[in-house]
C-alpha cells in the first residue's frame, strides 16, 4: 500500500513539473506589456502632433501655451513623459499671504490684561477712565467712542467700563469693573 501511494505521489509531482514547463516564459508577458506601453505612447504622440498642427502663429498650440503660462514642467523618463504643474506667486503689489491680516499693534492690549485703575465720571458725558496694561505696564486714558486696539469704549459708568470688541467680523461687549486696591491687597 505504501508503495502504491508513493507511485501515485510521484506521478502527480511529475505532472506538475510538466505543466510548469509548458507555461509561457515571463519574457513573453514582459514583451506584451512593453508593446502595450509603446502603443499608448504612440497614440499620445499622434494626439499631441494633431494639436501642434493646429498651432497658433507662434508655432505652439493653445493648450501648450496655457501650460507654459501656468508653469508646467516636463520630465522625460525612458519611454514615458510626465507633466507636472508648478505655480509661482507673482507679488507685483499684492500683500504677502503668509503675513497676519492684523498687525501686532492692533492685537494689543488684550481685555484680559487690562485693569481699571480710576474713573472720572461725569453724568453729562465727559467721563474719562484710566486703564493699565498688566503685561507692558502701559497706562491708557480713554473716553466714550475712543478705540484701544480692537476695542472701542462703548460706555463709562461710575464703577465700570463697557467695551465693544470686533474680531473677524463679529462684535461682542465686555465689561471691566473698577477694583478697590485696598480689597485687592488684603486678599
């Protein structure tokens, strides 16, 4: 029985070897792929040549003129040609797109860094408020309607100032209250 199984196994193995030898070699598949690539390249050259025959007065087709103005780059590699678009930013009087739209001076002072130090309140509308920037230790005197960075003083009351802050097209109101320095030092 073992001998019979061995004979059957050897005959199956021999059949697989014969079948493997009868397959077409890889070079035939490679040649077929290269033939298909060259046919595609020939078709592309014919299409390009027909565009070139309908060229404008400068001798280039309108499509190639558009590509050249956009800044295309052609790379020839073996049998294939690759085209890639590249762009340049022509400044010519335009602003730098990488610079912030808001200047540094427009950002300062921030409302979170301001402290109301005193208010001279006038019920008839001549009130003045004194503010201190905690970051730079700078002092500001403001009246209703004056701007301070991105903020505009909307109202000055006896013990608080209301600002209108405009950011990115939206406006909101914030209020700063006058703090008592004696209570602050004891806390």
